[in-house]
């Protein structure tokens, strides 16, 4: 039961931070440099969260780290293109 609660806390933390980042992204409309900094911070959080989550879960591998890194980089590239068009 305690393990299930931790699982929900991990994912709720991820959801809350990414939802907050999305909300702040829209609040910062008109300030592309600040939006880009926010995107970088959210991507770093996502990457670190993924690593910590899998370390705690006990199934961390280099492939998993690369997956989180590549998804974070892809998100940054796509959103940077949307901001600085």
C-alpha cells in the first residue's frame, strides 16, 4: 500500500510541475526569452524526475536515461520553434 502511495505522489508531482509550467508559459505570452527559460527548466525537471523515479523504482538503465533526455530535447526544440518563429 505504501509503495502505491509513493507511485501516485511521484506522478502527481510530475503532473503538477508540468501543469504549472504550461500555465506559466501562457502567462508569459509576449516574453519569448522568459518562455524559453521556463521550457528549459521544465525539460530539466522532466529529465531529472525520470532518472530519480527509475532509480527509486530500481529499473534504471542507460536507455531509459537517453529516452528521457531525447524527449526533453525534442520538446525544447519544438517549443523553441513555436516561440521564435
